[in-house]
C-alpha cells in the first residue's frame, strides 16, 4: 500500500529528508529539469541586482548552486554566504568550492532565525527552499531584516501551470513520473512524493506576492518561467 504523503513542513523531518538525499540531489535536479535549473538561478541573480563588491546571502542553499551563481556576480571583492540546516547538503556545497574555484562561506543555521545583523547584506535569495518552511511570512521577514534598505529579496520556487493541456501533462509528470524517478534514481520514493505534495499546498504566485508585501517588502513582483512551472519573486527592502 502507498503510504499517505505528509507534506507538512516539520523541520526535523525536512532536515532528515535532505540529509538522506543529499548525495543524489544534484543529479536528480538535472534529470528532472533537463538541466534548466542553472538558468533559473542565473535569472534569480539578475533580479537580485548584485554586482562586483556586493554581499549576498543565499538561504536554504542546499548544495550551493544559487550561492555560486551569486559569487560569479559579486566577483573577488564581494562576499557570499550560504546557509542551510542540512549538514549533508552543506558538506557537498563546501566540496564544490574547490571544484568551482569559487569561495563561498557555507554555514549551518535555520532560515527562520538568521544568525546575521540587520542590513548586513545587499541581497538575500532563496531557491526551492521556502516551500519547506512552516512559517513563510517569518522566512521573508528574516530575509528582509538582514538586507540593507534599497537591497533585494529574491525567491525562486516551483509553481503549478494554468495552461490547459500543459497543466495535465505537468500533473502527470510531477505526480507520477517524479516520485518514480525518485524511487529508482534516488532510492527514496518518499522524498520525491513529498515534492509534488509540498508544491500542491504552497501558495500560488499572487498569494506569495501578498505574503511578501505583508512583511513590509516593497513593490514585490514575480515572473513566471519555463511555461508556468517556476515563479521568480523579487522585492525591494
Ligand atoms: C530543495 S533544496 C534547495 C537547495 C538549493 N537552494 C537549490 O537551489 O538547489 C531545499 C533546501 O532547504 C533546506 N531547508 C529547509 N528548511 C530550512 C530551514 N528552516 N533552514 C535552513 N535550511 C532549510 C534543506 O535542508 C534543503 O537543503
């Protein structure tokens, strides 16, 4: 019998799940998005509007790809910190520093209680992470707090398309194929069944924009990418 998928973002469960799939996360990400995930993060860096010498924080950084993209934008004089609560994901991110020849300071922490001063960064990003937290307003509020006035908060997240035809294909792919890929390629059907379940209960792009404005972020907006499956939200502090 298929177990009921509990998509409630209980922190200890989420942390254990990401610790468990860390070693296969990058491979599966590329498989499930046909490698497009790198392009989406590059667009995230663009709307973060960071340049040489700036400082940026990427929360829920996982294996570090968003942080490395930010690093390329801020150059040698800039500073990038990646924060995550999964030590296994962070270990892989730190390994990639050498391979990418890009230095990022990867630290363990909870994005709901960021260990940084008010206004410490020029921008704060989150990629495919906010869906996993139990308190989304608090996550945005913390991201806003650590960014200086005039800086940017950016959120890249999966969303569900509206377009008739594509919507049906997407549901089939996401609810049927993704969990199977998870079982065969990652050996963890639960983790990749959790993925569609967590997207289903996540606010739609308009509602997420309203959450951002509710915590005081200025002029929150979003772009829909990849035919409607990715939403890129951004706002000023
Ligand atoms: C789907 S991965 C995304 C990783 C990366 N940002 C990317 O773009 O590939 C989600 C990450 O969020 C982290 N995470 C979830 N809740 C968190 C929290 N409350 N504090 C810190 N990290 C968290 C998980 O450990 C995991 O590494």
